[in-house]
C-alpha cells in the first residue's frame, strides 16, 4: 500500500478515495480507460494538456493502487497498453457523477459570466 493511502486509511474512507484517485489527471485517466484499453500516446492525447512525465507518474500510482493494469507485449518495438482492473471499473459511477457535476458547474460559471 502506498504511504499516502496508508495515512488516509487512518483518517476516513473519503480520504482513502481521494488518496487513490484525487491526484492530477487520475479521474480523467479512469474516464478514458472506461472505454477500453489504450496505449500511452493515445491516452496522453485523450487526457489533454498533461506532460508525459506527469501522466506516467499518475499511471504508476493508479497501477500501484490496483486501479490500472499495465500490459507489456513482447514485441519490437514494445507495445504497452493500459486498462482498468475490476477495481478501476468500479469507479464508473463516480466518474459519471463527477462528469455530470462538472458540466453543470461549468454551465453555471458560463451563465454567471455572461450576465
């Protein structure tokens, strides 16, 4: 168990969830992997303005926490695909709720700025 997750487990379940999926771009990664496995460059394009270094770090954390699976195929050049584990797939409802809330919030901000 990663140290931030272990510390969060001492506080409360909400903190555990935030420790696992609350990092930069993590929920966006999960959102895009809900559609199926993606190679690194395709995932990087889908996620948006994230540097490869940051995306790699987030993927490693998600893999360490059992949310993402990294499959390396023995080919030349090597092919690496990322997919969700069953634990990662269980985040689908949370992703949908956050996506809906984010859209409503953005609409609210847009309406307030145009008034």
